[in-house]
C-alpha cells in the first residue's frame, strides 16, 4: 500500500513530465504557479486561491488546477475541486486544504527539477 506522499509524488511526476512537451512560456507559467499557489492558499485560503486562479489564470495555470484536482480527488475534475472548496463543511475543508498543500509541495519540486523553473524568478501574475 502506498502512502499519500508516494501517491502524490507518482501522479504529479507524470503530470509535470507531460508539461515538458509544451513551449518554454507555458512551462514557465505552469511552474511559476506551482510555486505561488501554496502561498496564495496560505494567505487567502483555499477557496479564494482556487477561485482567483480559475478566474484570472491563463491556460497553464488552469492546467495546474486540472492536474491538482486529478491528484487530490483521485481522478476528479477541476470543477469538483472548486465546488468542494466552496461547499465542504469546515473539517472537510481543512482536510482538503491539507491535501492540496501536500500535493502542491510535489508540483513545486517537480517544476524545479523537471521544468527547470527558477523559484526565485518573478513570474507572470496571471492577469
């Protein structure tokens, strides 16, 4: 039986590796959001951070949300993740936030190692 971390690591690796085929601008935007989204979640809360990315994000940012939903919700869709972040009861919301942050840690690692995204570089704000 795999741990949650092993499950997240395996899935995020495959997803981020697929992004390698995209152009550099796309890869950089995806990787930049992978580095910024955990900060947004901690500062504004899960529902606000996800809504911001969905409303103002570009295609690579929205792709990250799709990938995140697939990992955290075991194949779920982006709209399911957005709905759960808005509608879950407090304990379920806290658990969802914890899982999202755990998965995002892997996206950050792989954005840096696979996509070669510099975490200290200024990223596009998605507006």
